[in-house]
């Protein structure tokens, strides 16, 4: 049975596709069979990332480890019973097809609320929510007072995750391991950063998620996308000496994967 990882956040710009690509590729490098689905049917950032990788690798002949990307199958709406949703069936059909041959299925969700995203969350064994270190992004999880110190109540995304957890419980499935990943952290110790840390710690115990480290803000992530590369590919393309920033980013990736506590995974790269 494949372990399903869903990368979700209903706000764009949190680095979901960068996290998805690095996580899926790292798992492939570690010898796991990884299948990937992109539920942003319009922008397809993860799909384009993997396409770029395949095109670059075909030209360079490097044989880079790559997750297997799959499109959602089409479903004939006339075959559905009244009230059934075609998107439910597209995603469930894709997962059913991939599960027998995959160790991990990674699903990258769009930065907005969609039916596909909602269904994907209910399928997650591990839910990864990248979050920019900002109270604008925190508002997706919970409402706070003006000082950012007191949590007033859960917000829209947390309520969706709660609903997904309820659906899994009703189906007798294992609870979602929800990991909120602090992404695009600045290097300086700032008051806002400390407030975010305290707020996340308080909210984690209240609504049930774990906090994990993500990636710091680095220019290299923007440079890697056109060739479909990740931090782990730099030596393969001839970079003999990694700079300090690249070494630090690789360590962040190791820390991130360890924090996810995925079954049978030890990041020894």
C-alpha cells in the first residue's frame, strides 16, 4: 500500500511546488518508487517542473532519478450516479491505479479551494502544509488578535483539514499526520519571526499538527525550475564545489525529510 503525501495550502506563493519537487525527487534518489499528481489543472507548476526535468535529462543524458508524473484520468460523467462528483472519481481512479506499484504517491494541490483539493486531503497519510513566515499566511490556519498573540479560532483551511480527518475516521482509516512547514524563513532573528513561532506552537497543540522546518528564501530555487533540477542534482550537472548557501539548503532538505518521519525513509544524501 502506497503512502500518500499531500502538499496543500489554499494560499499561493508558499512554495508548495518547490517542496513537492524536492521531496518527490529526494525519495526517488533514495530508491523509492514515487508517483506524482498535480491537482492544479490550470497552472500545473509541478507537472511543468517534471516536464522540464525530463527534457533537460534527455538532452544531457544524465539519468537523473525522477518521480513518475501522471495526469488524472478522464471520467465519463454519464456513467456516474446522480449526485456523484466527477472530480472525486478522477482522483480516486488515479490513486487506485498507482497504489499497487508505488511506495509513495505525492499529490500537489492548487493554492485555492477546489473539490479535487478537498478530496485529496481526505486521502492523505501525511499532509504537508508549507507556510510563509507571515501572519498573512498564518491567517489561513487561525484568526488572531491585533497583537498576533491570542488565537481567536481556527480559520478556513484548518476547518477543511478537520473535515478531512472526520471523513477518514468514518472510513476507519489512520489519522492524518499533519505537518506545517515553516517555509521561506529569513536568516535574521526578528520580532515577527518569534511571534510566529509562539503562535504556531500554541496552535499546533490546539488543532493537532506538527511544526517542521522548511526552506529559507534562496535565489537558487528560481534558477533550478527551467531545467527541472533540485538541490540534489547540482553535482550531477558538474558543480564540483557547492557554495555555503547550497550546502545549507541541502541540510534544510535533510532536516525537512527527517521531520516528516515517512515510513522507511532515511535521508542519507
